[in-house]
C-alpha cells in the first residue's frame, strides 16, 4: 500500500489539519502501515515547472490529476482525496 502526500504527514495549523496528514492518520487507524511517497510540489502552482516531480508525475499517471493525497491499495485500487481516503479507511479497517 502506498500513500502519496505533498511534503509529509506532519501536523499543521490549518483548520481541520493538513489533508495529507488526515489521510495518513485514517489509514493508520484502520490498521495499515502505508509506504509514504512524498510527491513534493503543490497543486496551487502551475503544473510546469513546479509540479514535474517523480511523485506528482506518478500521481498524474494514476489519476489524471496532480492533487494529493492519493492512496494505492495492495490490490491496485486508487483513492484520491483526503475525505475519500478517510471514507475508504473506515470501510476497510483491518
């Protein structure tokens, strides 16, 4: 299982926390230990040249978009978006 995040899973002062951390914690609470892949870049900046990183390119190949977080399960299911990952984790807890 792989979880693509922007820069990490660290705490953030954003209201509700950082979306990548929220997704990571939900997957952890569901009993999984995903491999965390830092995509770097940011979806707020233009695609080129800021988001042409190996991680963002991988996310784009998987989803057609550069936004993270993205979860790729062991069976190849791709889940994009923090709330979608939280929902998946709640439905698929170990």
